[in-house]
């Protein structure tokens, strides 16, 4: 994000700024994938969770995915 801000402040070309924004978006998507996987493992698929805990973990994840997909 700092690089995007620097380039915007420096009046960089649109192409350069767009490429940086695309890189940031890719990084955020990758991070989101990792966090979703960790949430699934810890709050939905972990052995020993009650049905209620699994349902709550699934609901939380679904809410985040819906918000993220908008």
C-alpha cells in the first residue's frame, strides 16, 4: 500500500499504479485464502468440536465470505 501511495503522490503513470494495485489485491486475496483455511481447521474441522461450535464457526466464515464477495 505504501508503494501505491508513493506512486500516486509522485504522479506515476496509470499503468504503474494499476499494476501495483493488482499486486496488492493478489496479496490480500492470498492472505484471505490462508486465513479462511486456518479458520476452517480451527473452528469447523478440528476434532472434538461440538456441533454447536462447528455451526458457529461455519456461520462466522460464511458471513465473512459474503461480505468479502460484495
